[in-house]
C-alpha cells in the first residue's frame, strides 16, 4: 500500500519537475534536492524526508513532457517515488526505464491527494475510492531493460558479450 | 504496403528490406549529439565500463558531436568545471565535431549541425536534447534521448530497443499571408494536435507549402514537432535540401536521398490550408494553448526574446531588424536578441541587422540558448510577462514560476517590442 503524496494534472513538464536553473547539477546523488523546486512546500517535504520511499505521485496525461533532461528522472528516483500517470511523454518514459524509476501507466486513473493505492501486476487499486484501474503494459522493447536492472547494466552486459565474441 | 520515410531510414539502418510501425530494432547511429550534458553522458559512459576490465572507448569518434550552447559563457564555476571535463574527454577521445565557446564556429547545436553538414538525408541522428527533432528538416530521422541512453550509444554504436513509430502525415497547402510563416504554422498544428497528440509518433510534412519552404523554415517546424509530443518531425529531402547542403553546409560528396513510398501506411493525415492563417500565439503555460493574435493583442509585455534553436536564424533576425529599423523599443520593455550561431551573427553584422536592432534599443547577446530555459541570463521578475520566439512556455521556463511566457514568430515579437504590448505586425507598429 502506498499513499498519493502529490497529485498533478496533465502536461507536467520536466521544467516543473526539475527547473532548468539547476541543470548544472547532473549527478544522481545531487539532483534529489531540486525535485519540484518551484513548489516550496512539496520540495521541503521531500528534502526533510517527510515523504516515505515508495510514495506515489498521481499524474494526468503527458507527464514529463518537454526537455530530455535526465535530472527530472534521477531527482524522483532519488526519493524512490512511484509515478502513476494516465500517460507519459516518450523521452521521460525511456529515461525512467533506463534509470529504474518505477512508472505505471494507468489510462483511466482517478486518484486524489491522500488516497491509498495498491500497485499490482496488471491493475492499480485505489483503496480509498474502492475503484480499480487497468495498467498499460510496458512495450516489450523496454521490458528487457527493466529486467536487466536499468540501461547501464543492460549495456554493460551487451558490451561484455561483444568483446567476448568480436563480430 | 509501402513504407514511410522513417520506416525506410530504419530499414536501411538495420540492413533489412522492410520494417513497419511497432517493430523493435537496433538501428546504427550516424550522428550522436550532446551539449553541456555530455558531462553526465561521460559519467554514465564510464559507469558502463566499470568492472569490465575494458578500456572505455567511444565506438566512432567521428560520429560524436558535442556543442556547448546551454550555458555559454559559463554562468557558474560548476558549469565551467563541467565544460572543462568535457573538453578533456573530447581531447582524449579525439572527438572532432566539437564546437567550443567561440565567436566563429560556436552556436546552438541545432544550428551548428545543419550548417556544418553533419546531418544528411537518411541519417539516424540521436541527441541528448528534446529539440533534436529539428534535424528532420534535412530528411533525417532525428530524436531526443536521455544522457544514459547516449552513453549506451557511445558504447555500442546503435540505439537499443527502438520501436518503429507510427507516422502522422501533415499536408500543408496555400501561401502564407504577409508577416505569417513557419512558426505560425507549427503553433497552429500543435494547437490542433495538442501537446500529446503525436506522442510516440513521427510527423511527416508534405505539400506545396512545405516544398516552397526554406530549410530555415523547415527547421522551425521540425524543431517544434516535439511540442506535440512527436518522436520526430521530418520533411522528406528534396531539391531545397540538396541546395542547402551544397550551398550553405558546403557538402561536396554524394547526397543520398531517402523518400517515402507512395503507398506508405500513415496512422492518419492532417490537412492544413495556411492561406488565411493569422499570426499565432501560444499562451501560458502549455505550448498547445494556441490562439490567433487578435485574442491576445494589447497584452503588456516586459521582455521580448528573439532567438533560440527555433527562431535565431538569419531570416528571423532580418524580419526583426526590418520591424524595428528607425524605431525604438517601448519604455518598460526589454528586447533581447541572440543569434543561433557565430556564422549567423557575422552575417547579421554584415547585413546591418545588428546595428538596426541595437540602435532601436535591443540587447544583442552571444549565440547560445540564452534566456530560453531560464538557466543563464534574461530571467524574468515576479509576475512579469515575456513574449518570445523560443519553443516552450512551461511554468518556470524562463527562471520564474510566477512569470508568464507567450510564444510567437520573430515578426510578432519585434512589432510587439516597439509597441510594448502584443501587437499584430500587419497593423504597422
């Protein structure tokens, strides 16, 4: 069971998730401090560790649109947040898969701040409203990277295989 | 069934006779571009090699491009140190397509790549920047990726697990009204499709209006295709593409053009007649919140920005200069102009455009991303309103979440700078 600690609408851009003025900070160990930096209340809750790992951000359509900045993913991953969204912009989805940020696409999602959510294999149950919603499976192209534990271990494996048997 | 232009490019890049939307492929990469975020790519690249006992090696140094543009010259010691690390990596790995902070060959990556002849029709181009879609203007399949994915490309030389995207065909007809052009077309299209209407899809542009459009204009429409969510925008290469590559980019070798089949399978077709299209404005805080100019005319503005990878080219600066020549930027309004590259800056100097702009009160800044993404210069004050030829108006985009950003063409921006409020350039500022 996880709590919805932040609920947002459609088209939340990476400029909102990780404002451009912090882009000089790149390392995943340093980006978490700037998550949703322009929302002082939520940013402070995150920085003061008032948000338990595994908490949920419930979002509308096109979450993570805009800039390809990977900091927008590493900043959320650093707080071990789970993103449950009606849809996700392509580059953000790819970055989330590559870095291992947990992302669940639920096209008909209805969830509000404070709701208790259960994320199961192929559905999301909103315990507060009593309703459940089907999740959209990740395309198989991305599942292989998730299964490998992210793109770095996936590519490392491919690299080692290649150097063992030169083409 | 035939193939779309992107399907054809991906078939070639994987050595297959045919591919179709939904197929999962590993296309070889012709060009891999990064900017300052190469600092993070380098970090992830070295991470991949950790524990393998192998010497980190970029798969093909001649296919890697690194262009400093986001924060030039450095706004902080942190950025300066990142840039220094990237320079050291560039030297060690002998990356030749490197554009440092220079007045002659520096500039914004999405201008440097085309004008340097680095992108060709049929290429697969990846960039750690969402506006990599720009390079579809030259008939390439170009899309944005994250830094870790770029580190993977640097290692393997291909993009792993790429799904062939479905394609939306956009057919454009009609002649633009005076003072209306490619920026108005793409804003109108984004408003029509919505900010997510082309997510995971390619927009392929066709029609007589596109055939007559310069490469500069095609770069505008492909650049902003990502604002409808598109993986890429693309204009299949034609005589104009070859002309641009020969005359502007100095390409001497064979140019191999890839075209879509006549019976290609498109997900849908959108038709636009631009002959009555008025200037378009994207209103805060999403790019698809697009209105015809008469609905927002009269809005007071404190800052006008002309430049960026969208509209910082010579024709854009010429349009702005013509609009302000002999006039003066309104009191209470700041006008900032930043050319897209050193080459464009020099030509704008030679043509007298820079003098026109400066005499009118504009501040001309060095080529680069400038105020577009709020990291460097030209930040907005609390509650201020900006009118900008850039590509995004998200909350906080220009450095202040309480400010508002409206997007428009260079002609609208310049006419409005003189008036101090959003103004239709056709009404004579």
